[in-house]
C-alpha cells in the first residue's frame, strides 16, 4: 500500500432530527500499476436534500465514477479533460436511467460530485457543485482547486443532473506527483474553508493529516478511520454544522515505503 487513505460519511444532526438518512457518499480504491506503483481514485457526493432519491444518487455517482476510472486505468486509456467529461456524461446517463425506471423527474436524483485519480506523475480532478478539493502544494500548504459553487441563494448549488451539457463541470489536469489530497462535502465547508479570504483553513487539515502521516500499518489506518467517523459525529463538529459530513484524506508514502 503506497497510499494511506481514510474516508467517512456521517449523518448530520438535522437529518437525524428530521428522520432522514445520510445522503452523502464516499468511495475510493487503490489500483496496482504494472510498474509496482499505485493509482488512487476517490469520489465524494452530496445528495440534494430536496431530492427523494438523494442517498441513492450520491451512492451511485461515487461508485460508478470509481468503476469507470478503474476500467480505464486497466485498459491504459488516456485520462484527460475530455475523458473526465465523458465520465460525468456516463454518470448522468446512469442517474437518468434510474429516474426513468422509477418514473420520477430527474431532479429526484440530484447530487454533487467531486473526484480525482492520482497517477505517479499526473493528477486529474473534477467537480460539479459545492464542497471542495484541497491539495498539498508540496510545501505543506493546502490550496483548493475550485471555490465551492453556490447558487444565487444560501445553501443552494448546482448538481450533476442540472444540465445534460455539463456546463458547470470543472476539470483540471496537473502534470506532477501529488502527495496529499482532501475531498469534502459542503457540510464541512465552515470548518475547512475561510470564506473571508477564500482559502483553506490550514489548521483543520494539518491537524488531521499529521495523525494520518504517522500511521504505519493497515490496522492503525483502520483505527484512525473509525476515529474519523467519531470525530465527524462529535458535538464539537455538530455545534458548527448540522448537515451530513463527508471527508476523504489521502497521503502518499515516499521513497519506496509501503504500509504493511
């Protein structure tokens, strides 16, 4: 294992009070490459609170995104901006098909989507809607790729199914090795981002990554992953946000090291 990853989706206190389920989702996978290196794929999604099938939409989006990218890597397909648009189109079609099966309007499957594939010397990112992707710039400073896309009114955003032409989809390719990345849905924006300066709140991510960097075994990663769920469900976090919360953190080992 070259990548150390922890990821959790936790129900928000407002959803508990309203008798709703968690409508966030997260999915990731690590793929062994022919040269012995690894590719890392990760997605998070937030189902729209107004959508009947919000939870199914987000779960479908993250799972299919990872499956598509995994297949492309296995087939040695070139992953670029055009490929990322194609990926979003395939997920759009999948959600549209589910809506037709259930005979409901497509907006009942509204969800955001944020994702990446990290290759040894290239990183590919995509985002539609709010939440954010943050990366370590190589000097221990975290920068966001795009500021969360919010609509005209507070707590509104764009969703994957809003436009079949995907004009709100952001994609980016970075031709370098990325060592750390974080994905999170809008439930953590107030803690992870500074709205006044439109920057990442460094202490929030640094404190979490500091612990992840020190883990040395799969067992310790599993323990830390469970603690992440408890942390996201804690009174400390719930006092700042009552929404569902999803966070994925990944840090890459260097110099040929591996977690055993």
